[in-house]
């Protein structure tokens, strides 16, 4: 297979020429996944631009986690393709996964390791030099406020600490694409600000961040692009301003997804003025 980055120029003999790097960090085409009679993701197409901070939003059961799992090689699709920076995730999973850092939702960890050991293991698993891993692990623990917890077993971490140590594992090999499922869930405001700064710096320097979240205000504040997904289908996608179409992201979301916003009954919960 010819590498598109060094494809030979037919007008210049056999000398390779450097072509422009792909402008799309994550390219999904026709992704489909069924669980029994339920179609979780239905022929989904999505383009995530390089250097973007991309938010994926949708109601519970919309197919966000299933989509991200297929896009990153954690779950094989029934149909469709996923490309990471031009590499087919399922034709060449090793090359594709080398460029991805993943913070999945609910994935079991080796929680009988300490935080320091877990990040070190993640780096060594990526084939990194042990000395380089040690230096990066120390930096990540310090940046995420986990230095004092580095010698503590992960099983004894709080939910927020576990989220942060998993993020450190996703970052240690300096990926080009970060795929994060609910990265701010259970994280305190101070840590959330720190994580946000790390991710914004990552994107500003050429990396790409894809995150799923239920918090519309958060996505509206930090994302440059957004996709609204419902019933396994993309209802709207593109730059944040275009998707919002003059409304707030929450209002636009409700317009596209629907759903009752008023509550009837429950009169017994209301306090009496008597």
C-alpha cells in the first residue's frame, strides 16, 4: 500500500514528494451497530477536523459511547469504516491505535496497581522507553494533582481521582487524537479547570480532542465543533455556531431531539401554603 504522505510524483521519476497531511483527524462512514433487534448506531457519518475540540452530545441511549468505541477499535462495527488520520482502524489497528489516547466510560482498570504503576504500565505497553515513561508519569501526576496519591492503589481512589489517572494513561504516549467519554464527570471544579487547560493546550498545538458529554453548557464553553446524535443518527454537525443556529446549544438540542420539557402531576411534592 502506498503511503499517501510520500506518494511518488508521476512527473518527477521515482522521487517521493511530501503531500499535505490529512485535514480530518477522525473520519466515520456508515458506522452501524446492532444489539439483537436494537440498532444502536445507524449508518453514521462524521468528520472531525484536525485541531478541533469536538463535542458529541445526545440523550441517554443515543449511541455516543457505541460510536466512540467503534471509532477507536474497542468494538467492531457491523458495517462501516473508521479512519484515524488517514489510517483505517480495522485494517491497520496497531497503526491507528498508536495515534489515539482513550478515556472510555466504565472500562475496568488494573486497579491493584498504584497510580504511578498504572500510568507507567500504559506507557510501557505503548513501547515507550522506561526512562521517558518515568519522566512523563511524574509530570502528569503533578499536573493532575495526583503526586501525593501516586503510591496509592487505584482501587482506593475516588471516582474523580480515577477519572484523572485514566486521563494520564491516555496522555502518556503523546497521542494525536484524544477520545474522551464524559471526562469531567465526578471531577471537582479545580481539577476540571486543570483538565480543561491541558486539553485546550493540546488542541491549540495541533492535537484533536473528541469528547462526549451530557453537560450542554460545558460543551458550549469549550468546544469548537459539535455533533448532536439521537437514535444512532447524526442530527446536526459542524462548527458550534452553525449547529446552534442563533440559539443556545441546549435549545437547539431540544429542537432536534425532542422530548417533554414540562412535568405534569406530582402535586403531592408541592408544599402547601396553609
